[in-house]
C-alpha cells in the first residue's frame, strides 16, 4: 500500500475522514513508520499553532508599523492653510454670485427693505464687511511685498497670485453662474431691470 498523502494525514489528525478511510489510514499508520513520523509532525504543528508563543516586538518597530498603518495627521499649519483657503474661496464665491460691484447689492438691500427677509440684510452687510477687510488685507500685503521685494519682483508675485486666484475662481464658479443666469432668465427668479 502507498504512503498516505499529506491531506489524508491532516484529515486523520482533524478526525474529518469517513469511517472506512479513517480505518484504512489507522491501519496504514500501524504498519508505516514514515507516515507515523509525518502524522506526529502534523500533530506537533497543530499544537504549536493552537497556542502560539507571542513575543514582544522591539521598541523601534512599533512606531514604524503604526506610521505605515496610520499616516501622519495633518499639522496645525496645514489645517490653518486649508481653513484660510476655504474662507477665501467662500467669500470669493459669495462676492461673485451676488456681484457686489454692480447693482446686485442695491437689489439685495431692496429685497430686505420690506422686512420679510431681514436676515438677508445682515448677511449682505457681513459679507460686505468681510470683503472690505479682505481688500484691506490685500492692500496691506501688497504694501508689505513692495517693501520686502524689489519692485519688479513684488509686482510679478502679486500679479501671479491675483491671476491664479481669478483663474481658480472663474473656473470653479462659472458653471454655477451660468445655471443661475439660466434660472433667472427662465422666470424662476426675480426680474432684473
């Protein structure tokens, strides 16, 4: 009779063979010392795997593994930069949406004059004050750049920053403005003079 396969030896240790196969394997193990050694090795392996010995990892390994599992949290400066960028984009969007530089501001204030939407006047005034503050900060930043950088370089840096902000604002907000214009043109919004 041929020696038992590894799968048969494992099934014998797990008692998952049928009655006839189990009897044949048991009879073979009585006669074959090589299969007895292999079966004993599988039983030893089962006992070792059932109760593994746990070792404490070296101290330098824990931070490396944790760093790979959980990437570094954002630093305070990156969080502040994200909040500032979000605020600038929000204020820019609101300013472009309401178009404060033309008569939209006057129209918004007229809407609030009847008292039905008094909260809008506060919002418009708040946005206007934030925009005025942003303009003052931009002027102060431009003055600081002129002071710190040579005139041609300071102008180039300021122009590039303004162009980038305008391009970003135009790219992100143009589809929404088109939808708003279409909605206003279709009669769903207030008429424009």
